[in-house]
């Protein structure tokens, strides 16, 4: 088992409070200057999914963005 796999298993066993603490730490630990747009997008989608809020899939999101372009 690799270190990453071991960490994945450990993270899966965290309580919701512990996951929230880890998420906060990661947000501080990740330097936004080195985070790519794709990484930021994936991180935000994961945060939204973890929060339990409903989320649009990629196609629905694209359509919503397109529909709002005329609202500016």
C-alpha cells in the first residue's frame, strides 16, 4: 500500500468534524498561486459535494453559465 492509499483509508475513517478541519487546513496549505484553474475547479466541486448541497452536473453548469451571459 502506498502512502497515498494509506492516507485515503485514514481520511475515509474521519468524522464529519475531522473532515471539516482537514478541509480548512488544506485550504490554507494549498498555495492558490500554484493551484491551476482545473485544480481549483475540482477542489470547489469536491467541497460543494462534501457539503451535501445539490450540484449541477457539468453540462447543466455549462448551460447555466451560457444563460447568464445575457444578464450582464
